[in-house]
């Protein structure tokens, strides 16, 4: 009796079409190089054995030779901040959740801070940075980010167009934002190390909190403790906290008015009065069926209002996920 073979699921190093990622983007073997060279140069006289012998001799001659490319250690001015996201598990309100940790690092003093967020969108990014700015009592003049996730969109030319929320945030805090080159994580190695360091030292075992706000406060308190007990790499005998106290002088003052990271969108409710926002549906009420609804989208709430009168229709906790219906029975 013929038994059908089970379908193998693609692993983390295999694309959806079944090809390994390294096969399409990595280095070529000595057996693959002759075919590739002949295809690119149209040199049909190239033989496989000749190329393989050359590759073998080159590898033997260069085995153990250090990389000929030199490196320069990056020097960061006081107050410069690097920003990146990491994911860790934590228990929020009694349930395990994937927490998106916004990690910032100030390479001059090696100060590392972290806050907890439910996502990596522009609203979460702005809210997390605001928590960090308030905690350190100032605003860094320059922040360096890895990519445009949450901050904007990168086009084919590598240019980044900031989102409306993040663009307003940058203008409000008078920031200079720099983005690393693609596939150049070494340009912000300080925060790359900080993500792993804080995950190992803060999130093991998984932390517990009643809300993301409480978890962020716990994280910032522990980060201050780590800064007091660890030494700055530039000054091995001086704690990070002392060097950071000197670095505070390079920070800009906080604005006198608070920033509200909110995204406004106008949507049309369906025949049930549900409004689709980020693949989740929020009930505005039967009276709003097939009519325009104004939505104020923040990192933790979604507020629905009438665009004509400004009347508040409903307010819900923002959902992170897909295909969820959020309804108020009173409506």
C-alpha cells in the first residue's frame, strides 16, 4: 500500500518556495562558481576543473590570513542615542505575551534603557521614546535607527519617508534622525548589544506586570540598577551611572507642552456600524452604519467620533492582532 509522504514545512532557513535563503543570497561553492562565471561572461571555454583548482589554491594560500579590510572604532558624541526593537516574553495581566521592547543606548556612557510596548508602529515608537525622554530628563539631539519600521517607509532608492505621526514627533522635540544603511547593523552596534544584554538581564525569568505602563516602570528601574553596578567601557573603574550624569549636560531640555502621538483617519462604517482599523473592527454603533467616522488611533486606545459634530461615539482599548471584533454592548 502506497503511503503519501508528509509535506515538509519550510524551516527558518528555507524560503516559501523551498529554496534555502543562503542558497540565493550567500556565497557560491567552488562547483557553482564556474557555471556562474560562464553565464555572466559568456565564456564557453571556461572549464570546471580549472576554476576549482584556482579556488582551491587561493583558499590554501589565504587560509588563516586575517581580513585585509581595516576597521575604525566609531566615536559617538555625548547625547547621541541609538534606538532598536527587541521581542521578549512577559506576563501581562496574568497572560503571557510577546512584548516589543524599545531599547535605547547612549554609546558615550553606555547607558541602556528599555520600555515595554505592544507593537512597533509609529504610535508605540513615539510613546516609548517619550517615556525614555521623561525618565532621563532631556532630549538627545541625535537619534540613530536601524530601519524605517514604525518611523516611515524606505523606497527602492534607500530613501526614508517619515510617517505623519513620527514626523510631527521629530519636529516637536527638535530631533535629528539618522537611519543606518541597509544590512549595516555595525553602524549601531551599541544598541544591538544592549538588546541582548537587557533581554538576558531583565527578562529572565519573564517579568510580571498588570499593564505595559507598569512593566515599563519596572524595566526603567532595573536599567538604573544595572547602570549603577556596571562600568563604562571607556572608563573601566567608573560606573555607567556616573558617566551618564555628566552626559546629561549634552541633552536638550524637554518641551514645555506634551506631545500626543495620535493618528487621525476617516473611515466608513459597514452596515453593522463596524469600522475597520488595522485589520480589526471597532463598533461605532448602528446609527453610524454606512456613514463616515473619524478615528483617533493612539498606541493604547482607539476613539471614534462623528466628523460632522465631533460627538464621541465610542472608545476602546487598541487591539494588536488581526480579525477581531471590539464591541460595546451598550451601543
